[in-house]
């Protein structure tokens, strides 16, 4: 799916909307608590108000500006739509507008307090106008008012305001406290907001054997194609998520109730309707042939679409999957000896040192250990090492269906290192006698949970669930490897996926470059994915791409002053993909390689963050919306040299660096692990001041030729079978510190 970020600049002006005024001649002397009383200087009668069971006709000759009819009330149900009828005397060939306010949130304020008060705007209804009416003729204003689902239950205030309007467009009362300096009248009534009653009979039983759990995709998902009236469907929902329900048949009356308590949340007569969930758990969706709770023999399709949710634990290296109050769990161990493993995704240019994990699972008095496994074609593979866990804390999380869930904080006896040079992912297998673990059907990190048992003897992916966990980890960005890949799969390197638009050359983008403290980073250039939108003839049109080096504002955490403007460079451009948009135009995606005429030397003793600004008339850069792919900070954009705006995208790029001669400003030379002799013939010795955990050897093509678990400070490696050539040796000690050295085999 292609995404394009469009940025608009809105210039807003705000004005005061409210003025509290005191009425000198109210119809009732008793004040109305908590509500303002409008001052109407020139009364002009509002003669009929009808809504629900309120049906109030008053004299067309009334000379009272404000009238209190709060002794009259009606029940209005949340989500339901009601007809309202109004009449009024215009005293000749004049026009009057009618506005209704209902205090849905019971805060004593009618309507919006500011231009951006969205909840307040829901309380205000522009009903319409009447022209040249006596207030007793056949000129009746009819409209509908829908009570929002967010309306609080209980008694509240409705205010009807009629005012003369001569302007074009029509002027309506904007505030429940101020009619304006004109002719009119204001009346107050009492409204009792109630929950819709709905239907909960089910002569045809359940539409499904098991509850339906919507996937985390922003599209309609078919629940069943054979739903019936007089039946129900159980659906799992999450608090704060809006669900769009759809029925393929007209005339069906829907009721959404809590599956446990029976409380009614929503009723609807529409085929398509929405509901914002206030609970996490199961709701019961009843369908009937009408509001009389009847049933017929018809069948239809039920679908649901949740608003797309962002994993709240997608936090760089300390990633995880959130708990859902124990609603879902998987058996561990047990009669069929079930084994469970979850994957850890490697991040480009980052080394993650994982020191522990938070888990939610059943009670256990035994140990909680792990096996670190490599990845074999997307499944757990061979053993790398065994990790012993120490339970640092254990607290009762919740009890669900008789099962007690505990939150465990577990510290590893040695860190797990996640590094892209070790592969795209690795796995942790859970070793414990806990009878079950909590899982989540909504989110996943790369792969879902893997399992095997006495029935399924080979590892398989569970397509429904991911383990609930959060890693206790620290990230270290390798400044020499600053790469962000676009697209949904961060390992495939394809230039497809998200796009960050330049909006016809009016927007500039900045990406940050990370430099380690007290070191210098040499940058020779950058590779980018740039797109054009147009026809094949546009491919020959000259394009502009200016690159500026900017400093970092540590206070505002954004790009700052230009250090070097319009960096001189040479570049090559390769068309890698054409995506037809219609019969005449396409997206053209290019891989652009920029080589600077002079190497940029970025000094980490001056700043650890620099910014590269892109100004171009290309359509967009390729980008990534995955938080875990960010290097440092996400992209910043600026519209026509205005303020910098932080985006939820990172530009996709590959920084071309030279780290072969890194210069350090630290006068103290750091002691390296000794690797000798260089060159070597058959045996290579590795000697470290600390205990070595693993040693890996790679050839210059990046292929791993050796991986060895060491767990000692010195080792002699027998490498006689290696071909002659140059190799990279990666040494990781028990503290997670990584040392990389180059060796030659003769």
C-alpha cells in the first residue's frame, strides 16, 4: 500500500465566542443553577417546540425574552435520531434562524467554548430558518437531531434559540449564552439522556460457534455470510477503538450489548454504523427484523472494521506486545509437552543488548529460563546458547476465567545480542512449568509465536497469536551503518512502501545523522529512493536536488542553522520500479546515489546530531513509518521556510560512510581484544580482557563462515578449512560489548 503524506498550512484566527449576560426579566424568578441566562433586548416569540414527548405551544405575542420550561422533559436515547419541529413569529417579512443546544457532557456549558472545541460543537445544532411567519400558520421547521454515543446519561439542559437574521449567509446563535443584538427568544427544557434499550432475544441462537476477533487491519473483515435475525454474534473489542459494523441487508435492527453484564452500548437501524468502544472484552451483537425485536427467515453478511491501532510497545529495541487483561492464553508444557518460542527482529545499524524480559503468565514456583535459537527460514532453528533467568519481581496482574495471571520481571544471566550481522531475526524459546502464557491476537512483531508439541513435532507459526512480553534492552546505534529501508519488510531492501511528499517543491525534508561522542564520522555520500509522478515524457525533465548540512537545536530537538549550503556532488539515477496510476500517469521510483565532491567530516565532540536537508522538485522520497526503523529521530519537514514539523516517517536512505580511519578526540587509547597472528595460516588466537561470549567470522561478501559459543577469555580457533582471503572477526563479550577486527588468511 502506498502512503503519501500531504501537509497543509492552516492560518487560523480565534475570536471570543462567549459572554455571560444576566436577564432582567426572566419568566421565572428562580435562577437556573449552573447555566447562563441570555439577555434578549427585543423579544420575538418562539411559538412551538416539539421533540420526543415535549410538545409546547406558546403565544405568538409573547414579550418575554427568556422562558424557563425545564419542568417539561423527555427521554432521548444515545445514538438515536429524533425529529424536532419548531415555529416562530417573524413579525412580518423577516427571516429567523433556529439553533438548539443540548449539554451532552453535563458541564453547565451549552456549545463550544473555542473554535477547536470539538466536543462542544457536538452540542450545537443549526435547525434552519423560517421567513414571513405569524408563528401560528403552516410554516413549520422540521429537522432531526442525533444523540451522540458520548452523551452522558442523566438529566441535562436543552436550549432553543430563535433570532432574526438579515445577513447572507444566515447567522445562527454561536453561543448558548448570547443571542446577539437582535430580535428573538430563548427557551429552556429538560432532557433525560438514556441508554438505548435494544433487543436481546435470540430465538435463532448464535451465528458463530466462537467469538470473532478482528485483525489489526484497516479494512472490513467478514464475520459470517449466514447471519440471522433473532440471533447474536460475539465480537472481541478493545477500549478506545472505533468499530465500523456493516450488514448486507436493509431493515435490520442492531443492538450492541456487553456480553457479560448485558448493558446496552449501541442500537442502530442503519446498515453501516460506528461505535467507539469503552471496554476491553466481548460484546454481543444482536440483530432483529425490527425494533419490535422480531425475527424472520432472512440471512445476511456481517462485517466489522476496527480503526487501525498502533502497537504501544513498538519502542525501538525495548519492543514488546501489550497485555489484554488475560482474555487470551496458550497452553505451555502440559499433557502434549507444548513448547513456545517468539522472535526478536534485528534492526538495521543498531545493536540491541537484551538483559531481561517482562512476561505475563501463570504461577510457577520453578525456574524461568530460555534457549536462544537462530532463525531457519522464518522458524526457530538450532541452539545458540542457554539463558538462565532470575525473577526480580512477581505481581498478580488479574484473574480471568478462574486463571491467575502474574507479571514477571526476569533478568538474564547473560545478555542476548540482537545485531543485523547475525541474521534478520533470532528466537527465544521459553522454558518453564507455567501452565499457560498470555498472548495477544491484535499485534505482532515480525513473526507470531511459534510452537511445537507431541502432535506437531516440527516448529509451526501460530497464525492467531503473539506472546505478551516486553524486552528489557538497550540500543546502540552504529554510526557507520545508518540505513533505513522502505516498505513493509525491513529486510528485503525493496524500494517500495511509504512515501514522504515534497508537495511540488514547497516542502523541504531533513534527516538526522548520528555521530558517536568524541569521534569523527566521514560521510562520502548518500543513497535515496526518489519518486516522480507523471508520464514517461517527464522522465527527461531536469530535476533539482539541493542538499544542505544543518546543525542540531538541542533545546527544540530539531534542525537548526545551515553549516554548508548546496553541497556539491555528482550522482547517478537508476529507475527501479514503475507503478501505473491510471492510463496516462505512473509513479516512477528511482534509486539515487549521491557522492559529495568533498567528504563531510562530522565532529562528535561538537555535536552528536547533524541534519541533512533535502530540497527538490521530485514528488517524494521513499520512507518508512515503522518506529523501529528510525535512526535517532524521525524526519522533519518545513513548508516554505516556516517552522519545522516533526513527522511520523523516517526517510529511507543509506548513508555512505568511511569508518576505516575513525579519529578519536579521546587521548586515552582503548584496549582492544587481541587477535593474532595476522596474517594467519591455520590457527587464529583471540585473547580478551573479559570473558568472550561468541565469535563470528564473515567473509567480505557478508556471508557468515563461523559462529562459535566461547564462554572463556582466550581461544585458539582452528580455521585451516577457510579459503585464503580477508575476513571480519566479530567478538562479543559477556557484557554485550562488540569488537570487530579484520584479519587475513594466507
